[in-house]
């Protein structure tokens, strides 16, 4: 991997190249605050704002173009694990780390180019791989949100250094 380029891949799905314009990645983002994954047909790459959620990570600085032609800083790229409400664990690779966004984005176009099928009907979204439903989502207002199960991480969004039991005791007041 070189420069600011990333190729999205995830478990059981082949990798592909990205679109590039003027050495910046083209991505369209929504301004929403929700601690789950938005299923987004206009985002070209999976995006995660929280460095602590990456299972592997490389610092790669760059600029990401938004749909309104503004840019935000990309701090890195790596792998993120999500667990669907259907019980499947999915590893998304080469997810862009963009701290300035407040939402996690799963890119429909990336899934589709990886031989996944995404159906949107009656306020529900279904993600299928080889005909098997691995994930689903629901429409809230005009946006679709992936149904995920939280992966337990006591240090979630707290940084890269794990907190000690003493620190947790000070914050919680009990053990």
C-alpha cells in the first residue's frame, strides 16, 4: 500500500481498486450522529471515526473529498470487525479512519463490487453473500442503518492505552 490509496476488502470477498481523482479519495458523507453503521449508497469507502475500533491500523495521512466538495482529514486506514444481528462477524479491511465524521459508514458500492447483493425494500435493507443473508438494516427517516451487535470493548473510544482496573474503579466508584 502506498501513499493515500486504499483498496476496500472484507472477509470472503475479493479486493478491487479504488476511484481516484487528483490524488484525493471521493467520498460523500452525511452529517449524522449515531453510534452504528449507516448503509450509504453515496459513500465510496467504508469509514470509521474511532481509532480505538480498529483491530489493525496504519497511519496514513490524506484528504477525503466530501459530496459538497469540502475535504476532511484521513488519519489512517485499517481493519474493523462488526458483528451483525444475524450472528455473522465481518472483517472490513482498508476502512478509512476519519475522526471528523460522527458516523460509521458502510459503502454499498464497495459491497456490491465484492459480489455482495444489497436489497432495499419496505424500509428494510438486506445484505447477501452468495445468496445467504448475512446482515440487515432498517430505514430511519430517509437513512438506512445496519443492525449490529456491540462487540464488547471496555476501552471503546478511550484511546489506544488500555485503562487499568484502578482507573475504572475511580470512574465507576465500584467493581
